[in-house]
C-alpha cells in the first residue's frame, strides 16, 4: 500500500496494526536526516523488520511512502548473509559473538536500550 509520506503511513498503519498481525512499515527520511543525523532506533527497526519480512516472503501488508521506492536497499542475498539464529542451549564463542555483533552494526553501550545496541554485563549479553 503506497502513501504520500511518513505521516500518512503512520496514520494508516497504526489502526491496522491493532486489527491484524503482519503490518509492516518502511519509513523514509529526508536527505538531511538520512545523511547527517542519527536515525531513531524505531525508524531503523521498522525498516529492518520490513526488509527481513520481504526477504523471507512473509505474508503481510506493507504500508510504504512513495519516496521509499526511490531509496536503494541492500540486495536480498547480502541482507540474509547477516542473519544469525541462536537456539536455546546452544554454545557460543563469547568473544566472537561480541565481534559479530559489532561487525553487524550493533553499538556496544553500557546499557542496551534501543534497537541496534548491545551491552555486556559479565557473562550476560543484552541485545
């Protein structure tokens, strides 16, 4: 579903999200925001969730501003190469896992609060 801008996207998507699952949004920022300012964690999270849903061919409703059609996105194969699955009970190489998070673009913080952040507290890694 294509809309004129982010405001219309939110206005349409929010009530739909209350009524159904699998509603995805792909907000776009203006050039100044995308190139010179830190994007909000929710902005990034929404975009990544939409891209992964598309890459995995998940059914759903995608509400997208028309300007998003002009934005280049990462090729599907490259996007999926960054995906990691961690199963309960699996054993991870602690140091390698932290390096992997950093190489995937996660920021190490004292406390993980936002999407794209992680924190290490002893043997615990908060993502």
